[in-house]
């Protein structure tokens, strides 16, 4: 039987493999060159498992013996490895054979992982409740009607919108119902959706706290708006400064626990910013990034509760569970819900269905609350250990923001914070300074470290504290 007349079976088990065969070469030579090119270009990386000779021959419409010969020759050349009972794989040396004499045209340089990570912004990922999460997904999927598996609703699935509204009302004092909740893929995604909707409405300038995430400022800028820095003091953002900027149509705040200074917005200023929004028709954006973690004071309720018609509440699971889930929510005034959902539908239609189902079930069954209470106890213990370490090794340091959240602001004597930041590399310690979060138009001033205490796993925490102690002046 010739190669061209080989019949293809209805089903051949194996992995799928795309090869660009050279039409100007014979079958065998074309297949050899196709493999070399796929490895040379990086499409087939070292360790990639290849189909059996029988499966690949059937897929390509060539004789099995031809594939056997090709595999044997490429193995002899060092492109592939073959072990009895383990199949055929792309060889580790394949990457070296593929490298041109002048080196890689586009080298891949993986970001080195710090030995100790005390940067803010990420929880202890080793504590993610894997078993509870899997059970929640299984229960949620089992109860999901078939029609829910179609193209998603840009507002979010009804179960999650309902449970989020109920949870936020109970735990954060948010005044909302399911119809005002739009599910998004994390805080950054939610901010993009909202900023785009506001820009379409004619907003051109957004006020932000003078210290905050550079990513948020960049996302606002990419939406076509500019940012105006609001100065900060011991009572939070100076809301009175908004009167000097009549062109501002929105303000982004972290009122419960300012990031990264850690102060809470004073009640008088909370009332003042709501009054400003009512008077000007502007929008207040409340980023409640770590509102669940309170230690030494009564929880501060959401600013949104003062005026649901002018305050947008932005929440996320990035600190409570894991940023990799890509889950968040916007609680919106009536007049913004459809606009934001329309932006979401135009960009990606829906957040991950499985994650939404699992999250709705986790909240409804109390698993989310249980996990938060567990992590609140663990993070409080870490906070206490961090405070004790700083008191012992740097007694002149002034700490703020210790009553809540997953980081503290450590104001060292003049110049010492910069010295500690420079010295951190010698200890394999990732550490951020306050200057990393300063708005470009804000005047330089305070010298401080922003120390996150959530990221290291339990086995790495003591080592991270020891490394920090070594760089403190």
C-alpha cells in the first residue's frame, strides 16, 4: 500500500501536532525539516511529548515506517530523545541545536524570584483553600442549568451577583442589590471598565491620592484621562483640594486603609467628598482592596453606604483568596450599570464562568467567611511579629497603618529608608519604598518603607523577618 493511499482510521489516540511540511521536498525530508524548524523556532520546546509513530502517521497520511525513520534520525542528530516505554520527546539539547551562532534573537530572561518577598499586594498563596474551592466548584456546577453554559452575561452570573450583594451588605455595609453589581476580572479590569465609561461621558480629569498604585494611574491615562494628585496627611486625602480643580469629574480613593500610607479617611472628609460629588455631579471611586482585614479597631464601613448614587464600590478577591482567580466586582449607581456592562461586553463579554460559580457557592455556604477569619488571625500574628522586629532592630522607626490591611508603612530616620532599600538586594529581599508609589506631579518628601507581610509562606516568614532585620539601620 502506498503512502498516498493509506487509510486514516476514525480515531487514533495521541496528542495533536501541527507541522509545516515543505512542499518542495520529499515526504521524509520534508518531515525532517518540518521538525527541525518547529524546534528551531521554539514552537516545540524541550520536553514536549510527541505523538506515537502510528498516530502521527495516521494524522499526516504517511506510512508509519516513514515516521519511525524520521524519529530515529532526529534522535541521532540530538533533536529528540526516545526511551523504551516513555515515548519520544524534544530533547533538552534541542534548544542548543536551534540557537544561531550569534545567540538568540529574542532571549527570554525570566524574572528572578526574590529569596524573601516583603512587597505589598499579594496574600499568602500557600494558604489558598484548595479543597474548599474545589468542593464549591463541584457543587456549583452540579446545580447549574445547561443554558448557563452558553455565552456569558457581561453583568456576571445571577448567583454571584446575588451572593456578592448579600455579602457586601452584611460584611462591609454596602447598600446595594444584585442589579447594581457587575462582575469583573479583578480590580484593574474593573477600573478600566469604569474609566472607559466615564471617559465616554466626557470626564477628562480624575483626582487620585498622591501616593497610590502606578498601575491605576496608567490605566486611567490609557482611558484618555489625566490624573490630579490630592495631598495626604494624618487624616487621609485632603478633600478640600478638590475645590481647586473644577474640571475633575471623578476621584479615586482608598478610604478605609489608604494605600500605601495606611491611614483611614477621617469621617468629616468622608462626608465632604460625598457632598462634593453631589454638588458637582462627579463620581467617587472607592477601592476597598483590603477591607476584610481589621485587627485593632472596629471595621470601617464602606464609603459607598453614604451615597450609593454617587459612589462606586470596587472589590476583589485578590487579597482574600488569590489574584490568579481574576475575580472582582463593581457596585455601581443606577446610571452607570448599563454603561459599564456595555464596555465589558465589548471587551470580553464575561469573566470566567467556573470561577464565578465557585465563588458564588463559596460565599453562600460560609466558606469565604471562614477563610477570611482564618487568614485574619494569621496575618494579625505576622503583623505583631513584624512590629516587634522593627521595635527591636530600629526603635526610631515610626509605624502607621498597623491596625488593618496586609502591610505597614515604616518611616525611618532621614535617609535610612533609602539605604535599607539599597541594602535589601544583598539579603535577597524584595522591598518597596514609599517613593515607588508617589504621583509624578507630587512633591517628593517622606522617606519610608512599605513592608508587606502577607506574601511569604509560613515556612519562609521567619527568614524574611531575619533578612529585614539585617537591612534596618
